[in-house]
C-alpha cells in the first residue's frame, strides 16, 4: 500500500507523533510538478519549495494570465456565511495573508482597509444585518454602523438612502497579479523551476500512480502532480476518469486609469462594488458578484462605471483602461475541491472559487499533505471524492 494511504489509516495525530521531523526530511526532496501559475499554483509552489521539494511549475500561457488576473481579489470570510467549514477555511486564508505579509513585507501589494457595506432598501438591509450576526457569532470582527459614521468613513461618497450599513474591519484586498509575482520570485529563489509557455497535454499514469506529465515540450517525471490549472483542471481530471464538475460563471470588472484618493476600504454599495488599488486605479463591478450581463463588453464596462459614479461622482469621466471578462473556477456545489484524486494515488487537486482569499491556507495544507502525509481534518468537507 502507498505510504500516504497507510498514514491516513493511522490517523493524523498518530502520524505526527510517529514520523515527526524524519518524515519531513525523507520527503523534502520529492519531485513535484505543479500545473498552472495562477495564485494557487504560485502559492503551492512557494510553500513546497520552502520545504525543500524539487518543484517544477508549468504554465501554458503566462503567470496570472487565467482567472487570477481577472479577479476582484477581496480577502474575506463574510460572504461565506452559508457554511461554517467554508467560512473557517476562508478565515484561515485571511490569517495566511497576514503571515505572508510578515514574511514578504511591503513587496506584497496588500491593503487591509476593511470593507463597508450599505443597503438602500429594508429587506436587503435586514439580510446584511443577519449575515453580520452570523459572522459575529462565529468570532469574526464586524459591526453595524449608523449613517453618520458611514458618511465619516466615506467622505467622498454620495451614499443615497441608507437603510442599514455594516463594516468588517479585518478584511482587505490585494493586487492578485503583483502577489503572484512575489510568490513566484520567492519560489524561484528557493530553487523552484517555472516554465512557460509549456502546456500539459496529458498525465502519465501507470496503474493507480501518476508517473509525471506529458507536455508539448516532452514528458516530465514526478513523485506528485498538483493540478492547479483553474478551469483547465476539469479537462485534466476528466482525462483520468476523475469527476471534477465546474459550472460556467463569467465575471466582468472595469479597471480605470489612476484616480485621486477616493477610499481606503473596499465598498459594497447597493448596486456597485468598488476598490481603489495602491496605484490609484479603481476596480469595480456591479450586479451579483460582478456577474456578466452578457452582450457587448465595452457597453457593460460603461454601465459598471456609471453605477460606480452613482456613489462616487468624480468617477463619471474616469478613463476605463480595461474591461476584464474573467471565468470563475466554480465547482458545481460552490465549494473547494482540495486533496488527492480518487483512483490516482499521487495526483493532488487544488481547484476553487475564492482562490485569492484561500491561497495561503490551500498552500499550507497541500504542502502538509504532500510532504508530511498529514490529512488536515479541516479539508474533510472539501475532498474530490464527494463527486466520485
Ligand atoms: C470576476 C471575478 C471576481 C473574483 N473575485 C474574487 C474575490 O473577490 N476574492 C477571491 O478570493 N476570489 C475571487 N475570485 C476567484 C479567484 O480569482 C479564483 O478562485 C482564483 O484566481 C483561481 O486561481 P487559480 O490559480 O486556481 O486559477 P487560474 O488563475 O486560472 O490559474 C490557472 C492557470 O493554469 C494554467 N493552465 C490551465 N491549463 C493548463 C495546462 N494544461 N497546462 C499548463 N497550464 C495550464 C492557466 O493558463 C492559468 O494561468 C474572482 C474571480 C472572478 C472571475
């Protein structure tokens, strides 16, 4: 039986006691191929390289050219209140970003300005407050604010009617492309190899084990293969008969030219979501989590800008530099798919929406699973086997 299966039988606690640091030393030279240089592939590669694994990261286009480059990149758990395990995993992700900040310092383009929500209609305000109550009961920092305080927090906004408002102080945003750059630089400095453009065209399997990957530049052997290929993960998994159902979910954002300082927090107004990056650019979406309305992208962009300008009038004539049309990596049930694939002993799947928030936690857990043989119990609800 493969060592990992034996370890799972023994149980995580017994394993930690039985193997301790010798297991880490024994596994640290493992050859791991990671497929996909989005936020998850970059994060996992960095964590594995830090522990001494021989990492080869393969990217078919360029780093952060997939969903990560089109992400709003709001770091939060408050939008995850429908499930306690999912909320907790996201809170671990946020804690992980703070650890990364301690490691990387100002190189990491993070902004911990909190988030501000308000609603202009009673039912929506009630929903906002009931979400706040759940988050508070689960130990999260957040509070109701009155209209006066809201005006003080957003002096440059034109709020309109306010039926209820909430702030979550510990949330933030990040520039996802800049974060991938930092993680890859650190991973490479630790010996990881990043290759692009190199496309993985198949996975090389013998029996119930992966031997490596097939690419358009030849085969590469590996002890473990990590699939962090975003929406491309579905095809890779399916090619081995592993079910990984993803649902299409496009999201549209506008990115403006740099603007004078407008806000410090990420803002969820009744019909618009707005953040201002460190370089002054405004990133905004409207509708449900920035979902695409379909039709012409530039016209959608103009509507998003008009919506943002309802609340921040100085944005009315802002120049839109880019309208992005991103594809969420959305598993059918909405929850992450994390862990070894069923049937194939050493193929690890890391596929999820909210991957920006979750990246540090996913990277930590994946590294522990791959190098230490630990099966963290917090991942139990998110295993790929649930689709088998
Ligand atoms: C509009 C929008 C808003 C979002 N907002 C948020 C948010 O506010 N907060 C949050 O936490 N998350 C948010 N998300 C989700 C988050 O962006 C994603 O979960 C995350 O970026 C996924 O990262 P990834 O590394 O898994 O995938 P990707 O970034 O897509 O990376 C996968 C990479 O794999 C490469 N690849 C694919 N197939 C192959 C192959 N065969 N060989 C080699 N390389 C391959 C691709 O080129 C790509 O670069 C949002 C997403 C969208 C679209």
